[in-house]
C-alpha cells in the first residue's frame, strides 16, 4: 500500500462526527454490543430501516479488525431478529457505502439493514442494482 495515498484518521474529524456524537449521547440506540450499536435511520428507505454503526470511529468497513467482524455478524443477526418480530418483512438488503464516489456522505462506517416488502417496488429483480427511491426525502 502506498502510504502517501492512504487517508489517516484525524482526531478533529471525530469531534465533528455525527455518529460519534450520537453514541456519546446514547441517542436512539436500539441495540448495543461490544463494538457496535444500532439505531433507526433518520431517512428510511422502508419501515424498519436500521443502521449498524461501530463505536470506534473509522471511515469504512475495510478498517474492521477480526473481533469487530465477528461481532458485526452477531449484530446483523440480532437486528434481523428484531426487525422480523416488529415489521415482518419479506426480505432484506444490506448496504455499505465506502467513499464519496460510492455515495458515502457520513464518513463513519455505517451498515444499512433495509427490510424489504413484497410490492415495495414494481420489479425487485436485481436487488440493490435496481433499488428504489427513499420513502423519506434525503
């Protein structure tokens, strides 16, 4: 890896980070594990749209260590169980935006868990390749 091209963590970014601030204030936390917390997305695509966010400030999913990956799997499963009970969706999309070119706007890793419902789009074939317009304007 060319270290000249790598973006290093700037401590000042964390001070201004939306998700770090939310976690420090414990705002709207639905589930908390050793390394992650979840909360409802403020701009949901579908009912139940949930974000999984690491407690450690990091830009994207490629920075996760082995312990965080293991914990993430458990958090995804627990989030699905909660959503299954509360909303009874017919399917799910999981999404992660890594970098501005991929659509990332908050540069603290967050994984979208989006419940899907039969009929929520006319032609669901292709999943995230042909995803829908949000139900709430971003």
